[in-house]
């Protein structure tokens, strides 16, 4: 889980969490170097966190990559880091996924730049920890608009282009573990649940178009986004799963590869959960566990 009090798709702050560019460029991968050669990926929220790791991972596997997000400075940092550490070029476009016109322009720009588009990864999103009873209308709408509506605009715009080009397509949506609710981030739980069942619905509708649609549900994955939580809270996230550990951004990036490479050709309408067992055991309190829920002597 990552947090975003300003509701940017790729907001990040500096601190002790996350991997450096050097680590992103050298992290051991399980796939062969040319696995994705000739393929084109579009990643929303590609300037930081899991999106940044995806950009590095996919580039290292030979793909052409376009990233987008609201903060141009973060996109430039990612592109510059890939140029420096991988001697490769990626494309980027500052925009907001909340605006369907900007999304359509992004899809066209990706197609114009690379001549094709194989996979979009809807990683852009954000939320802030707060008791649901205290949500302001503006905060609620911002999270729903980014996480649900923005994801839909990306999905529909890409699908229409694939249909018109008579090309196959692949969509991977980054969601969350919503099965037992998500206290203190109820707005993102509502949005992510919507994305999951939207994905299942259109996976069937779009199968005749040869478009696959799947979701990845991360558990507690360490990113620089941890820096926005109250002190001491991120250290507790490891205890939300029976493995008592945090995931890292390549757990998610390599799951994206699995669903996007030939290994995923017979998978659609599914949710791949990458969470160390959190969905079946444990809870997450991003704003700290309330005293009411603390068990004495445990």
C-alpha cells in the first residue's frame, strides 16, 4: 500500500524507504534479457515507486516504454536514471489520467512514437489514510476520480485504439486487497474494488477483440511512498502477513511481466495477489491501529 495526501498519481517524498536507481538497474531478474524485445508498454504513475521499478524492469527486458504522471520532474528523473544506468531511452508525457481527453492524447502519442502499443499498466493512483467518517467531499472525489475513473479512461481509450487498429492488447491494473475491507483508506477500497469488477466484466466483453484484462493486488510493498505515513507505522506493515516481511517493487514488476509475456497468454479476468499471505491472514492499519482493536498482552 502506498499513500498520497496530495492525490497525485505518482507523488513521492524522499526518505529511507524504496530502492535507489542503482539498485533498480541491477536487481536480479528471473527473465531473459530479450524477453520483451519489440513490445511497447505504457505505465501510468511511472515516475516513482512501483511504476518506476516497472519502467526499469521492462526496459531491462528489451521493451520500449512510455511513462506518464502529473509531476514532470519525477518522470524526467526516471528517464534520466534509465539513460544513465541502462544506456536506454524511454518516453514520458506529463498529464493527468483524470482527464479523458489527455488520456486519449497520451494513447495517440504512444502509438505515434512507437507504431504500436502492446500493454498498458494502470499503476497511477493514490490515497491518504483517514477515518472514513472524516472524509471531505473533495478528498473522496479525488481518490475515486484518480483510482477508478482514471483507470477506466485509460482502459477504454486503449481498447478503442486496439479495436480500430485490429490489434491485440493487454491491460494490467494495479489494485489492492479489498476482500476484507481496508479500514482507514475506505475511499481507495471502494475505487479498487470497482476496478477489479470492471476488469472482470470487460475481460469477457473484450475477449472477441483479443484484449486481455487482469489485475495485480500488492500487499505491503516497500516504496518511497512509505515516507508519508506516521512515524513507526511502516515498520509494522511487515506484520500484516504471515511471512512477516515486506514485498519489494520487483515482486510487482515481475508479476507484470508474467501477465504480459507469453506466460500470460491464457489468463484474463483474474486478480494475481502478491502479498505474502496478507489476504488470508493479518490486517493493515495505515494510520496506526486504534486502541479499540488492540488485544491485551498480544
